[in-house]
């Protein structure tokens, strides 16, 4: 009776209050700075997404000097800022970062999807102003609609000139096409991201009015295949981190396709052998990036540990008080060899974004 009563009381614990402390005793490797100078090729420093981290619409990074000190401390040589937008907002980002601190920041622009016909011209103007690439967010496919009220997807024929122009202008396209596949699943007891979606119900695309995850991935592949002279960087492991076999197939088929691991270290770290094999098969196609903003020392060190060490079963959250934000699992490190690590951390970004002499 006593044991049954105790089990009954324990069963009243709510899932959001359940924070188990692993009993495993495993080695912990501290990686205070990147093993070689790193370029964070996916981050947000501007005002475009500032409402995610602050209430006043200001800059994501308030103190650029403090950010530079953090970069020096952690071995981050440069950051790609994806918040350039266009026009005056692009100029403001370029003034604050690229022009004020040459070699430390490289800003990508956006285009205004309300003017599909003028997108290629807008891109050219942004390149002339100093933008290094084009950032495409998931609203292309999941938010942007045309005059008929239909979703505009990346493979829409009206965007062909834009993708071609990016290639002609030498501007890589960093494209976020879809979210984790669980965001399309029903919000029920089988969804492994139920807590994340419960905290952010607006991230769910289970409603059938949205294009399906597979359709979005097909759209990405169609665009990459149709524009071989344009370099594409598939953000978040090509938005396909749950299916590395597909990512491997696309990388093998399309030499102009690259990817970053930003915001998906939790996925890669729970399949570390497959993730390492993918990188070693295509070492010239992956760019280090975090998507952790504003940048912090803890956030960078989690990523360094994940790619540089063979540590097992550690928390992947870039915030210390949120150890496993995407799902209730821990990760193991990829233990990348030094030659591959140098390519991932900086060489590929230098070549693709034309940083320095590469």
C-alpha cells in the first residue's frame, strides 16, 4: 500500500515540471574558444527579429563593442548578420556593423515579397550598397501570398529571375525553407516537440491550409536544381535535419547546395555518427552557424563542444536555464577531425561569401 501510494503521488507531477537530472557520469570537455578561428555564418544582429528578444524594437545587440569582445574571447572571427532587409534598413545595418568594423561583420539583405517583379532589381541595388548575400526566410512558402491569396513557394516561376540574378551577382542565397517536421504533426501525445509547440503554438503548421513539409523540401530542391550557377545555403541542415539521407542525396546531386547546422545541433547531436559521416562526405559544403541571438559565450561553447569533442549525453540548449529546448533528449559530440573542422569553421564561408582572399 505504501509503495502504491507513493507512485500515485508521483504520477501527479506535470510534464512541464518534470526536470530529470541524468545519473550518468560522463566526461565533460570544456571548449572555451573555437579550435580554429570561426565564422558564424548564421546570426541575427539587426532589428528585424528584435521582438523575439526585446520589447522596444531596438537592435538585437545593444553594445557592439561588447559583442566584439565576446567574439575575441570565444575565437569567433566574424559574424554573418542576416538582418539587412533592404533600403534604409540595410544601410543602417551596414553602417552599424560592416562599415564600422570591417572584416568582422558581413550583412545579407532581403527582398520585399510584396514586389515579386522588382525583386531582382532590389537585390542588385542591395549588392551595390554592400550586401554580401540574400537571406530568404520561411515566410516564402508559409506566409507570403499572391493576389489570389495563394501561398508563394520558392519554386514559383515568378521568382526565377531573382534566383538567376543572385548567381550573376555572386551573392549566395541562405534559405530557410521549412521547420522541424514535427511542426506539421498533430499536437497530440505522439509529438516529440509538444512542449516547444505548446509554448509557441504559432509555430505549428498542422493546419492543412499550409503547404506540407514535403512540398516545401521539393520546392527547395527544384530551385537548387534549376539554378546551378547560384550558390544556395540550406539553413538548418536544409530544413531536413531529421532525414540526413535526403540531405546527403541532395548534396551529391547539386554542387551548388550547401548547408549550415544553425539551431539544429540538437538534431545532429542525437545522431552524431550519421551527422559526422555527412560532413566528412561533403566537407566543403557546410558552414558553421548558430542562429543563437544575441550571441553569448555559453551559446558558442555549446556549439564548439558539439562539433569538436566526443563528449556524450550533454545538454544542447544555448541558454543555461533551458537545457533541452527542442525536445527531451541530450546530445553527443561529432568529434570532427582538425582538417574538416577548419573547413567547417571558416574556409567554406570565406570561399562562398568571398571573405578575405578566398
